[in-house]
């Protein structure tokens, strides 16, 4: 039976790019698909800072409900937006090959403001805010919400010097401005640049359909990063960074936990064989906690 696979997606240009990517890959295998756009809570409230509205799962909750209610058959997400614990009844069906992982600074005129004591930088990410303040403690940070295009428009309209974006988001929809630079010193969010497909646990048809879309290297590396995040009890409201890649059959992992104001930072670098993949992220997080990370996490929770 070649039944139609209903693909749930948010309505932003980037979300639709991701969903269409999955649609094309499934149709190349002979499956029939249709996109089902669904608004998320994170798309409706574009004013309140993410850390004030319980951001964990805010971009995925509406799609999860539609999936569990049978309105859609699969959902496509940016993996960094997905809580480390999936809702009961939903499973990861595939992680697509990863795109660019770094963060990007889009600036107005030139980069001279980086040397100034006063500069205005916009981002809604607590991780980016903390990392930026650690490097530039004299700068002012401003909240910036909305989809990629909305944020670019707001940057142009406001009296800000620059704003921070994910490189993958801008490049995938072809809107990366010429006046932008990758922030090589900024460690990305866990699973940044990766796209995930989820489906209902009992839906063998969709699980089988999505299986060939799974990139084993991306799935392994993002799992390690998300293990690190979960073990630190972190979410989108915690300044946690992680990046894993494989080189010569060796896992190379970097992780960070930062205080909200950027004044405290704990870092870790690990190398391990592929056979140790299941313990790399967890072990790294446990070391961070033992080095005082537990106190930073407690301070962040109390601040919330």
C-alpha cells in the first residue's frame, strides 16, 4: 500500500525548506507526500523572550500534538529545538546529513564596533548572549524574536550594530547577507545545523520510509551532543554548547557550560573511539558537573 505521508511543518520559510527537503527525499523513493503547515506557540508570540515563556519544546509542541492526534504522519524539526526527551509515543525516525554548524554575526556597516566599549547586539538565545558577554562584557544585548526573515528586517530597522544567527538557517534559504562573518570562537548549540524527522512509535510504514534518510554520522554526533545537554539538565534556557565530529574513526567532542552573564565558563574536550559513543556526552557532562557545573546550573535555575 502506497499511502500518502502527511508531513507536519511550521510555516516559516526555513521550516518549509526543511520539510520540502524531506518531501523530496521521500518522493525520490516513490512515496506520496503532502505538507501540512501548523503554527507553533513560538511562532505566535514573537515578543516575549524565549527564556520567559518556557522555551523547552515551544517550537515542537504543536507538531507533536498533531502527530499524536493523527493529523499528520511525520514531523520535521530543527533538532536543536527538540527536547532531549521525546513525548511518549513519538520516536526519532531519521536525522538528515548535517549542514553548517557555526553561528554567524550579521552586522550593519562595518566591524569597528567590536572594539568599542558600547555596542548593541541582538539575539534571543541565552547561549549566544552568555558567550557574547564573556568575550564582550561591555556590550548591550537585545532580544530578537521571529523567523529568519523577520529578524533580518528587524536588524535593519533597529539601532543595533549586529545580530547573531545560525549559519545553516540563513544559507539554506539563500538570505545570508554579504556583511556577515562566522563566529569561529562561538561553540554551537547541541545538534545545531541538523534536521530531524519524527513519527509515531507504532507507525512502521513511516519508520521504514524515513530510515534511508538517516545519516549515521550526523545521528551519532548529535546524540552525543544531546546526551551532554540532557545530563547537564539543560534546555534552550541554559547556556550549554556542544559539538562532536568524527575524524579517523575518532570522536572529537567539545562542550561548554556558561553562566547567564558570561562570567563563569567550564569547558571540556574529549576524544574517544566509536565504540565509546554511548558514553562520551554523558561522561563529559558528569566531569563538568564535578568541576562546579552543578553550582552554575543551580544559579541558572534560581534565576528563572
